[in-house]
C-alpha cells in the first residue's frame, strides 16, 4: 500500500523532473492539468459534491435563503 509520504515524494520528483525538462511554466501547467483531471474523476465517482463546494465558497451570500423547515407534527399518544 502506498502511503501519503511516498505519494508526495513521487509527485515532488515528477514536478522537479518536469521543471528541469520543460521549464517552470510547463511544470506548473502539468500540475494544473493533473488537478483538473483529479477533480473530474472525483466528480464522476461521486466523491465531489459541487453544490456543497459552491456553498463553502460563498462567504457572503446576498441571495434570499430558503425558509426554515416546518416543525414535525407531534404524534398523539393515548
């Protein structure tokens, strides 16, 4: 099983190798492309909820909010 430390080391090596081979700008574009494909794969697998993400990104919501839910009626006990 690969641990986070090993994965970070592999990704760091790949980034530095791309930086040396292609230049810094191209290495950053490789990271950006990887992040986009990771996000798409997460969305397709259901791990990424765009509505929740949008709610987190909105800090000052000026749109009207949904009304609070109605209380549930109490059951009569006889």
